[in-house]
C-alpha cells in the first residue's frame, strides 16, 4: 500500500463524517474555537439536538465498520514510514487541533491523533452518558478534525496529520491485562510515595482513597507534594481540579461516590493511559506528545524523561510558543509541500542534546533553548533581508546613469559611440539580471517560514 491508497481511505473516512454532519457544517464559524461553540449551541437547542441525535444514531456502526476494514493497512503504513512521528494523548482531541498542528508540524513529520469519533463511540458504550453531553462532545471533536481535512489529504512527502483508532480497549485481551497489571503496580508505588502510608497492594490503595470524604482530608493525606503535578501543590488549585473533574464525570456516573474515590479513579486512569500511550508509541514507532501538563507529568514520571525529538515537540506546545498559531495553516501546508522541514528541524535542535532533554523534567531548559534558537534565526533572517534590500538599492543607483548615458550616446551618429552604446547595453542587461536575481531572493526570503514566524511573533 502506498500513500495515495491511504489518502483514498481517508477520503472515505471524511465521506462518512460528511454523511452524518454535512448538514450542519455551514454553521461552523471562522473563529478558532468555533467547533466548541457549535457543539454547545446545538446540544442546547432542544428540537435540533433531538433531530441530530436521531440522524447520527448509526455513526458508531459506520465508524466501527470503517476501521475494521482499514485499521491494519493504515497502522502498517504509518509504522513503516521513515519519518519522525508523534502520537497525541490528552483530551479526546487537542482543544484547538489547528494550533496544536501548527506548533508540531514545524518539527514533526507526522502527527497522529486518536480518532475522536471512534473513541467517543466507545466511551458512550462503556458508560451511560447524557445524550446532549455526548452530542456536544461529538460535534466539537468531529469539527475540530474536519477543519484540517485538507491537511490530512495534503500532497506532502509524509502525511502531516493522520487519525488512527487508538484506544486501550482495542488492544488484544492478553496484552491489555499485562498493561493493566503494570499500571496498577505503578499506581500502588506512586500512592505509597505521595501518602507515605506503607501501601503495598491495590486493596489498601482503594481503601485509602475510597474512605476519604472531603477534599481537605484528602489533601492532608498527601504527604509528599514534590511528586504531584504543579497544580496539586496548593489546596486551592487541587480543590478546583476535583470540582472540575467531578463536574465532568457527573454525566458518566449515576451513583454518588466519595471525593477520594473520584481522585483514585483519576490517578488510576492516568497510569493506565500511560501504558496505553507507550504501547501504541512502540507499535507505530512514534514519540509521545501532549498539549497540557497533567498527562505529560504522569508519562514523564513513568519513563523518566524524553529524548531530543520528544522533548522538542512537547516543549513547542508550551504557552511561550502560542504566537506560532497566528501563522496561517495554508502557509504551513506550502512549507511542508516544499520539503523545508529539515531546515526548521536544524534550527530547533541547535544546542539541545538527548542528555539535556532527558534531564529536563518540566521542559523549561529545552523551551528556553528553542526560544533562543528562534530569536537567532529571526535576527539572521532580518539581517539577510536588509543586505538584499541594500544590494537592490545599489543596483538601482548604478542602473539609472548607465541607462541615461546609453540613450544619449545612441543619438550620436558615429562608430565609436556605437561601441559605447553596445557596452552600455550589456552593462544594463547584466545589472537588470542582477537586480532580478536579488528580487527573487527577496521574494524567497519574504515567503520563508522564518519570515512568516517573525511576523506572527511581532503581532
């Protein structure tokens, strides 16, 4: 199977999406978060939401059938691609996939996103969800991907963006049980570490959490905050996380549980997710990539640091690089179609080693080095443009007197001046060619991805 075959398969995927959601895609606004607003708006519109829920009733069956037929082919193709690949884990899809891709695709060949339609279908089957809540999530994540349909199908040497049916429950049972056992052992060790309760088995882990009925009591039982994510270091942010987490889960759980039970479920799910992510990264030979701190923290805690490629691609997702998202997505597509990825990659890698990346647990050192690298590239780019503009100006100054002189000599009717005229003509032609060459270089610099990033940075 070649890339064209895989592109045809993805066209079929988007045909399925279009058959279920094509009637509402014209309601999608131009704003970067329009997919979120559309999901909320339609889910809260009683008559319309009921009609759409009826219309998409068979989407689960359609998407299962699609991946049952094509999953192996695409998995095999992506695995065998000689490219730097990153597999996303975090939310169902990144909050704004377009921004995530803009940051990632300046360094990574192929960004792999677990298919949100497939995962939401599984999620709906496993847990009883409020239908309107499910519809809101489905529309949000469907159109988050839909916006980048042309990028999935782009004519580039490697796929920029692909979707795959990645979920813990798609792993073969024997492998899934091994991963679950590993996740639970790591959970026990972690809970023992943060509580200092000498917890040695899963039952004691469950007891510690499930009997804790208040956030304050739970927080006071966490003895070593150093091994917790940053937002858990203060009670205020810890408590707010629990409120938000429990609020999201109210759609999925019918019976009331203790606050400790909810936090235990969260921790357990994170350790399971780490094992799932590691499994699929190894399966398709990809680096892990995240877009927010919490899942990144637990992955980093488990593996103890990333190599240079994983560290750079994750560092680029930090807030200090949000300005990159101002660059138009079409420019990224052209940049990749012109095979300029190695150029950007060499800029980003300057001064960064595998050792430095692995020892930088929160990616701050890598982020600062990336910022320095970009600033140096910006300075060099601006210097080169200034030099070319100066050269163009000097050529213009030379061109004018020779053109005038040649015109005057041409009116003098004798042979010596005719020779001077021919010489002037050759000089003019040469200068015009030089000016044209400089102009082309300036156009190339102006359309260069670095110059585009300079503009995005300055806005």
